[in-house]
C-alpha cells in the first residue's frame, strides 16, 4: 500500500524468516524501498532501539502502524483458558501497542508531526465469545488510542500535529484468521450483515486515509471496517 506510493517503509517482525520472505516478495515486485528489522514488540529495549534506528536511518518517523498481534486460545470458554495464555495475548496485543505508541510519539514530538495507528478489532468493541483474551486485548488497544490521541491533540492546533487512532476490523482473511478454529471464524462471519470477510485491499484503503495528512482532524478515534456489524 504505502510502498507502492514510494514511501520508505520499515517492517518489524519477531520471526526473521517471515521478514526475509516479505522483503523478497517486495523485491520481486520491484519495490526496493522496503527494509526490515527483527523486533519483538513485547521487549521495550528492542522497540525503542528499532524505532530510533528507523528515525536515524530515514531522517524522520512520520507513520507507525502496529498490526502485530496474536489470537491466542479461541473457541473455548473462560473457565478452560490458562492464565499464562491470557497473559501472553495481553503482552503482545496490549503491551506491544503501548510500547510502539510510546516510543513512536516520543520520536515524533521532535518534529511535532506523526501518525500512529493501532490495530484493534470489532471483538474489542463487542466481545467475541470463545475469545476472552483476544477481545480484552483489543478493547485495551482501543482505549489506549483514545487516551493517547487526547493527550497529544493540542499538537494538531496548526492542522499538522501528531494523531493517534485505532482501526477495528471485523474478519479479514489473513494468515492469523486461517489459523483459527473454523467454527470460530464462521461465528464471526455470520455476525457480519454483508455475510463475507473483508479484504486486504479494503482495509488498506481505509488505513491509507488514516495515516495521511488529510486526516489531520481525526485523533483518538476508532475507525470501523466491519461490513455493517458495528454501527456506532
């Protein structure tokens, strides 16, 4: 999406092999403006050093999108869920969002401009049965974006500034969803009035606007992409 617009892009992932495969895929498409770095979003030192490296390498940090996340246990009731599994989901989805936002905004303050976007989920608004940990973590991401967006809202007094928002999709066919139990995916898809999953292209179109200079009056907002499931 952004790489096609010739934006200089850095991708973080904790799995080195996935980074290498992704960079190779971009290369086959002739997109050489994409670089990578191994970063564990639950490790504050790694997050801080990774973002500082991008900032120093590119000379500025304008856009940060955090879509690192895990589903964790699904298709089970709360009483069957292990506390360690709940903690792990919160660590990646919630603490990871906190660390990415914290160190992104810190660097963006130098230029008083930036766009931070945290990936949440409709599960964070409505709660999905069988996914207590995931739903809780995504509700936290929404609250985080709303709080931080308000904290730095006055940086936008001159129509530029730093904005922090969230996006809450319904089911988007990704590798993460493919790894879920089929009955859990069916439950979530059946809840969508359009009766289908969203596409990567649809979410990219919305994200492109949120992180652009055009979205200068939007901060502390959770944008929906749910095929009609969420109406407020």
